[in-house]
């Protein structure tokens, strides 16, 4: 019944200093394993090299993000997440690991705007040092009162991930922070 | 009287006017004015009343240090008390009212306090209100509450209409203060390539230098400042911020800055205040210095001001605080005020200098203009009731015999300057006493230290004690060079050089005249806001107060909104003298953040209204909302408590939901239940340690209920475990337990059993879980169409299966928390709403009824199922709840096993779970105690049990309860008395309710309903 599937924010969008949009349903797979020992299997399934700490690598329609010394987040097509889990489990057969579909446990937002305004807006809700965050580096952080993660796709486009249940909170936080009167001009 | 001059005013725009009101009176000022300068320009000499004696108070200073000019600012929902007029930018439509007066500003009944000064001596509250005890509550407190307090508290019915925000920044260097020292430091650091944030608390760069006639690199200070700002603005690595005060410096280079973004433009889209939360490797406090008052009799009268403030008003705002201003000083700097007044064509009848001799260049300049300089003299009285009409002069060295009366309407006083060392001190920097300047300055050997043990805050310029402009920049250059060195950076660029008139040494003067008697000392104010006089501090010393911290609290010196910015040094000098101690030995009180008060709104930031707290929503949240759910907060989740229909009470709704579920079909959103995957070769072993019962022998396709205890043996969570495959378990936790239990698992795996091969993942939000409950539960799912065989044989109670139901990807768990036939169906969260809608649609013919948490609670209580948080409270072990069947005897160990073997845990006198049935069918009060005979040592009634859950059961038509009772399970059928909160009737005993001890399973004890 995936044609009836809904993302938490159902396509919400807000515009101000930057534009905030629901990315809709995104595929996400958590893999917990000994990363050094699983590099081959991960590359075989995703086409992406094993990322180093906090890095993201890209394969065919797939991105692999380093989340912790024994955890990856694999970003893929929503419909393909279960197949990704199965493929990983097969490739890692015999090796202790946990691959699980977490696509629906999270919400993904796209934030676009000028490089400065983008970082200024995010700096109102995360204590991470955004000036020191390079493009394609996964930053797990705090979005005011909830956990989340941020990365820059390009200099002018960021992704924000949070848990599904607090998607509205994070969207509202960003929308408030992006209101036109609140320009800071720091970054 | 103060007035606006015909010309001058470097910060105001005379071409435009703005109008504002003060106590309802319409007044005019110019853009660039502060509220204080506009009030002075309008001749408003009295702006408030003091805290204790309700003395009339006028503007005393021109900046953040002013103790007097506090007003209620704004009206209605923007009303805010205790706003400092000297730091409030004037804007069109500003509304201010004066504070702490009754009935009016000019005539105040509380002023009688001052006529009888013996009424409120130091420590008055402590001494007077101790006995007799009842007097405090009924006599003193109401009177004090009527007369005390500064501003008027905002009306609680008003919500602040403005918004606020936080902003996180990371930088190498924060510079506090945009005077010449701060600007020069920023230029050097900027050239060296450091990332710099430079904050200035006022709306203007340059600090005092442009007013004080300083020349820098051959330019008037004002021009140099403009050039410097222009250069800084071009540096990409330097960020400039006006109206932004560094409020506090904390460990690890954490700096809080308070930016007033839109105070002067209410109603716009901008946040009113922004709280900067900065991580900085180094901090330079170029925070300048504050002028000190002199302690002479009558120094608190409106019209007596700090000397530098007087010239600030003349030069910056074109405002004359008086037409004839007497200068009284112990230093050369105050002569600048005399010269500024003279330049503006205002009369200076005399300059009263406490020093026996005065011959510095500034003094000479004053004499050259024909100004009368009286050395070795002081002021022994200020005449005038609500303003100054004359001063009486005396010899400084004597006891105050009047030698001359001088007619004047303002007094400009200067007792020397104190460096602003607050930011140095916030994080532990120590001070040293500077004999020459008679002030505390930073001790460079004892700075506040960072995580590496190195100093991370430096004071530069006047804040480091380099008061004279010539030294200020030299000092700032030296300090900046050291800070740059800490980064391994440097710049070859020379520091600018400042030129200012030389100054002869000041003379410390703590009392004027030196030998003043008690009457005069009782009129010398130290703390103008809190009415603390020289006599009060001396009295405290006589009464044995030696510590400056104790004296502060006893006399209230340096308390409240200005935190002693003017009174600190003067007060402790008086204390030191009274104790016959050196000033450095007495020391200062502690400097704590914030530097000046910051708004509560800024601290709260964006966290208000809909985003006050994250509100967790299930995939079906919107449906619940649209269908009238009455919400219950469960952690950050909102869960429907019940779904009342139009005109239906909550209780009726709950009863209807239970009846429908037991008779036919109920549907519950159980998505908030915690779901944690536990996988690995050691998963079974791990699960066996987490739960009290044996889990590892669970077969794939089966579920089992289990209990989780802390290592102290106490029951902390419960739930159903499903075995997904040989390697994998799905652990269901309580709603509140999801994050906590996941953290508990990781704690044990990462810290204790790091060599066990187990991974966990919290997938709580991946799934929407819907409990389909009631006799028609199977029928509705079969009608939906399923490739899972849902028959009792294929999917028995405590089994689970995976497949498609109604086209949805689903896991079905045959578990029941209600005692009914029940299928908990988990579908991916993205499909949750669609599945829920489908169940409502297909279930309509069975009367499908959504039910909430209260119906869930009642139904589980009817079945005698425990609830974590009701039957448990952190002191309860499973054995207390009769759950011995869920505690494995076979296992060597599980978390909590050892603890449960301790003597106290195996004590047969522990209260145990039973059911309770009132004899009259009523509902026992929540938390009610079972009464026992006699009283304890405190005279309180003995108890023998307590109610843990209590409800009205619509199924049984009566009140049911569970409780923990002494020897409860052995006392079936006994009747106990339970207390209530109802008061005892006159002469009688407090009413109690009788209840019988019964089995906690009230409904379908055989489980025939759930096992079909």
C-alpha cells in the first residue's frame, strides 16, 4: 500500500531568508557492523566506498554516511530500502551485523538559500560550527531540543534529518528561524 | 533645571523629532537620544524613587551603570519593568512610566521613611521581623509588599507578543567593547587573520574617547573611530555587532552576548532580542571603566550626577543637566567636564577639588579660562528638596564646618574610576589592588583559565587599569600582542598612538568631609538604588560583619538591578576603614553574569508557543486531532486520552469506548510503544540478562511478556518480546521507556559487555502500531483481506506473523493488554494513517471505536495487569507485585538478581499487590493510604498499604483498585479503611472508605476472552 504512504510533513514548504521543504519519503537503512570488515560488502551493495569518520560517499543513487565507529546510514530510494537491507544482510552473511530499514522513522528536509543565509538560519537551531562543516560531511547534532543531523549537499543547499515524530517541530523551528526580519549576516 | 542646548549633540539628529510619553505626559526628543537624555532635555529631573526610602531620584550616569533611572517601559502586553532609561534608545511612540512611587512621582507618601531614618537602618528586616512570629505574616509582610519592589510586574494575562532567538557562533576571539581599545585590538587581530567578533553594548562605536577630546594618530578620536570601523567592516574575518552586550563568560570559552535587535521598533518581523551563544578560544574585555561617585551629604539628590555623564549629555546629546554646575572631584579628569560645560556656554561657579593641590594641565586650562578652582575643599551639604538649589562647601580635612554657600542647579562629581573587570572575574580571574588609582584591576598572574590551564580572558585598555587615553592604546596593543601569540599569530602593523592631556594623580576620597559626624554620614549615599549610606556600612561593621559578602546581604549594598556598579568600591572602602583593614584584604563581592540584566525572552529564545517544546506526533496524530481527541501528554508525545463526542463528558467517553471494545471492536493507536531491535550471536544471552525471565528459549514467531529491572533490583520497564529470527529479537518497551531502555542497553553493551556480539537499533518511529481489540477483531482483519492466517490455530495467543493485511505490509502480534481478543498490527509509519483510515472504514459495520489511554488503563486494571509508573515508582520489585512467575529460577544471573536477594528485598513485611473493592462500590481516591492502628513518632497515622491504581470499571459497574498492602495476598477478604482528603466534620473523625482485599484480576480471570 505504498501508494498511500505519506511523509510526516506531507510536502510542507516555507520561504523566508531560505527555503525549507519536505523531501518526502526517503529511503534510509541503518547498518551496524565492524566497518573495517564490512567495507567490501558495503561497496558491493551500494557502489560507494566506506566513508571515513563523519564523511559521506556516493554510489549509484545511494549515499553512505558515517554515523559512529560502528554505524552507517545508507540513503537510498524509499521503495528500495527493504531490498537494500536484504542485499546487505546477504553480503554480510556470516558476519555479525544489523541492517534495518529506518526510512519511516525519520523525516528529511531540504534547506536552500544563499550560503550565508543558509548557515545563519541553521546556526539559530544547532550548536555545530557550520563554518567548519564542509560539503558532504554528516554532522550529528542537536536541533534545539531534539536530536538531528545536518549536511551540506552544496554550498547553498543543506539537508536536515530528524525523527519522524518531531518533524513538525523541526520544520517550525526552521521556518521561524528563516523569517525575513531575523537576518544576522554572520556567515 | 536640565534643558536642551541650542546647538551640539554629536549623536542626535536635530532635523527630526520623535515623540514619547512619560507618566502620560507627551514629550519630544530626537533620533539618537536615549530615554534619559530626552527626559533631561525635557527638564524631567526626577525620574523615579529609591527602593527603601522612596527618595526622589534623577539620572546619575549615562550608561549601563546608572542605578536610578529605571522605568516601566511599554504598555499592555509590551509592558516591562526596570528598564534603564540611560540605555534605552528613544523611538517614536515610546511609553514610559516612573516606578516605586505612591501616589505620585513628585509627592510620595513613602518619603516619610526618609524623614525618620532610624526606621530603616541596616539589617532592619533581620532585626525587626523575627518576633513576634505571627506579626510577620499578618502585619509586616503586607506593608512591605505594598511599598517594596521596583517596577510593576507585567500583567500575567498578557503574553509577550515579540519573538526571540538564539544564535550559535564559533570564533577565535571575542572582543567585548567597541571603544578605542576594542577597535584597535580588533584591527590588530583582524590583520593577523584571526576570526573576531567585536561587540559593543551601545549603539555607537568609540566609547568615551570622542567626548574626552582624545587625538589618535593625529586625528580627533571620532574621525579615527570612523576610519577604524570602515577598515574593520572590510575584513571578512571580523564581525562587528552594535547593541550587543557580552553578558557573561563561562568555562571552556563559552560566551553569552545579548543583542537588542528591535527594542526600538516594536511590532516588526525581527526578533526583539537575540542571545548569542559563542564558543571562543580567547576573550578580550575592552570594557572600559566606570566613574565612582563621591560620598558627601546629599549626594543622592536629583541633579547630582557623575562628572563624565554630565559631559556625555552635553557633547553627545546637546543636553545641559544644569545651567550652573558645581564640579566636585578628587582627580583631573573631572576638569574635562568643567571645560565641556564652559565650551557649551554653561556656568561653572566653582570646581571643588578635595586634593590639597591641583596643577595638572587640565586644571591649568580651567584656571586659564577663569574658572574658580577650590583645592582642599569638599561639599558638606546639598540644599534642595527635589533638586539642587545650592551646595555648601567645607574643608575636606575637617568635620564639615560650612565656609561658603554656592548657588547651583547641578553637581558633577567624580571620585575616580574603576576598571570594568566583570568579564575577567566571571570565570575566576583574580584582582589586584592598584594603590595609585585606588581601584581593583586584573592580576595578570591569576587569569581565568581554560581547559588547558591557560588564561583565556584578557582585559585591555581602561579595563586593565590603563585609564588615561595615552596609556589605553599602549596597553591594548600589548595585551592584543600576547593574545595573538597564544594563537601563534602576530602582525607587524603598529598600534595607533593616542594623545590626551596629562593627568596628575588622584587622591582616594572615601568620605567628604573626611571627619564627618554621624548626621552627615547618614546622608552620604553609597548605593542609590537600595538606599545604603555610609552610616549603614559602618553600623554593619560595628555589629560584627567582617566579610564583604555578608555585609552586602545585610545592608543590601550592591544588590538588585545595577549590582553595585557605582557602590562596590566606595562601600568596601568604607567597610575596610571601619574594620581598620586594608581594602585589598577586605576584597570585593563576586562578579557574576550577566553584566546587566538580560531579558527572560532572550534566554527562552524561540522556545515558546507551538515550539515551546517538541511535541511528538504519531502518524495518526492529525486524525486524532480532527476527531476531537482529548490529549494526554506522555513524555513529549501527545496521546488521545479519550475521544469525546459532542456534549459527552470525558468519563462517559471512556465508559463508551470500553463498552464498545469489550462488546465488539476497539481500535488503539499504540505507535508510541518503544520498539528496539536486538541482534547478534549473543542476543539471547543479552536479552536473558535484561529480563528477569528466560527469553532465549523463545521460538521465532512467538512473543513473551517480560520484566526489566535496574541493577538495584527495582522494576523499571515491562513489555512483550518477539523473536524475529534465531539472531534477532524485537523488544517492546513502554512509551516512556523507549529512549531510556535503548540507552540502558547501550550502556551495558558499551561499558560492561563490550565483547558481546550484539547490536541494537531503536526503530520505535519506523512503525505505526494499531491495536485491533475486541470480539470482532479477527473479523475486521479478515474482512480487510490478509495473506496471513489469522485463525486461533495458525496464530495463537502470544504468536506473531508477517504478511500483508488489506494490502499493507504488516507484522501482526497476538498480544493483549485488555483481556480481549487482540491483534497489534504494525505497519511502516508512512502507511500508518492509511491503515488506520482503512480500519475505521471497514470496521464501521462492527462499530469500530477508537479508544484512548484512559480506556486502555481501565481495561488493563480490570485484568489486573500492572502499569509501569502506577504500580511501580522506583522502589517496587517484581516480587512485590506477585510477578514471581516472571522471574526465572533457572538463570544464573539477570540485572537485579543479586539486589533482589538482599534482606530488605526479601523481607516478608514488604507491601504486596492486591485488588481492592470498595464496599459501597465507590472509587477509592488516587494515592489513598490504608490506615493502621496508632500513630508514629511524628504523631502521624500509621499506614499498612496504599492505592496504586484506581478507576471506575464500566464493565463491572463499580470502583476497582490495585494497591500494595502489608501481607496483602494473605489477607484476602479483609476490609481496610482508606483515607480521603475530605476534612473531618466538627468534633468527628475524618471520613474514610472501606475496601475489601480481593484478587487483582477483576475480569475474566481464566482469560477465555483473549484466547479465542
